[in-house]
C-alpha cells in the first residue's frame, strides 16, 4: 500500500497556472501512483456499517490517492442507513438533502413508475436509460457544491448498469499538459451555465453559471463541475472554451477511465469524481436498487495534507 506523502514545503498551489514548480512536483507524485485497474480501489469489508480501523484507513488511503474507493462486503440487506453510517465513519456529516431524496437524505436509485406501471422519464437516474458523464450537483450553486458521495449497491440489474469512473485530477493534468489555455478557459466564472428549470409552480431552480475547474475555498482542493449533456446547458461561446470542452471530451475516452458493475454489497465512496452509467435491463422480480448519499463535506479533509498525492 502506497503511503500518502505530503508535498515539499516549498510547494504552494499546484492548481495555480503561474506556479509551474508546485504543479510539476504534484503531477509527478500523482502520475506515479495512478490506479492501474479497479482492483487497486477495492477494500474488502466485513460490514460497512461498522468499519474496523484497518478498513477505514484503507478507504481513506485510496480516497487520498485516487479520490475514490470501492468496497466489497457480504452485507446484501436493503438498509438505507448504511451509507449514512459509513459516511460518518469517514467524516461525512452534511448530507445534501435534495428534493428527490427521502426524508433521511438518502436517494433510492431505482426505476420509478407511474400507477399504471409505465416508467417515469422526467429524471434519467430513475429510469433504465444510460446517464452520460457528469459530476453530482453540477447544477447547484457554489454554496451547495457536492464534495463527496457514497453509492451502495443493494441489487444489480439483470443486465447492464455499469459505471465508469474518472479522477478529475487526472483530467486536469491531461488538459494542462496539452495546453494550459484549456484549464484557463474552464476556470472562467461563466464557462458553463445550467439554465433555470421551471415546473408548474414557476421557477424550480435558478440558472447556475460557474467554472468547470475551481479550487475549493474551504480546503484548497481541486473541484470539477461538469456534465456531458448537450441539452439544458450553455457553454461560453468563444474559441478557447470550445477547444477546452472538446479536449475534455477526449479525456473521457482515455486510458484512465475505470469500469465496474456494483454487485450486491458493493459500493463506491468518492470525492465528486466523474462518472456515468450504462443502460440496463431489470429483473422484474428483483429490480436494480442503489442507495446514494451526497455530501457537502470532503472525506476527513481535516486530516489530509494540502495537495496530497491523489
């Protein structure tokens, strides 16, 4: 297991485009410890609701290095309290109680149907359709940015339902190495705008303009806000932004993309990494069910050194 190394004291901010020394020191450590496969992310746990000290440290180690971890356990009962309990063990307390979540703040991700059995198609996560690349809460204001998430598998689909995962820090490196102008364009405060959403009562959500890449003012870590959708999104209309968005889309097909299918008892714990979902086919007798918890906190951020190795 690789150790989490603090950067040299001379380093300041590797995400400052004017600080090449700090960037290259951080970049070298990050690339030397990138995961080769999903297996590098996996932590076996007896019960995610009561992680042992060793299990907790193993999860935090992978989160610090890769921004994500995958746990595997024999716990297959439908316990919506599991993500909350595991989250608390990792320093996650402020749930994003979005309006589609239940009263406990946990979202039950399953195909939602009308009374006649026909699937509801208003919100893609609650259908069997594919979901494109995104980070959670990309439509939220900065004060509600999603810093961490837990996705726990209760029942897999009969077919399909795979997730692809990508560490945003590796995307940042690829774009900055290709052309720092890509990063500069994606850090503009008006790079990406999500238009307002209306419902029968009027405006349900105000328009949200903001950067794609930003440095979190709370903990100094890199934050990514992104969606690959082509509807209900407005990109800044200039050549640098168009070039940067095209370059980012290329990264989403690159060698650092990891793919997994959550079996019962498995889960993903992550800082807000890029992810998608393939379409799936349900078993009517045991339809796909996942529990999702989204947090305004970062996993045990107070114990992390600034700009840890990944």
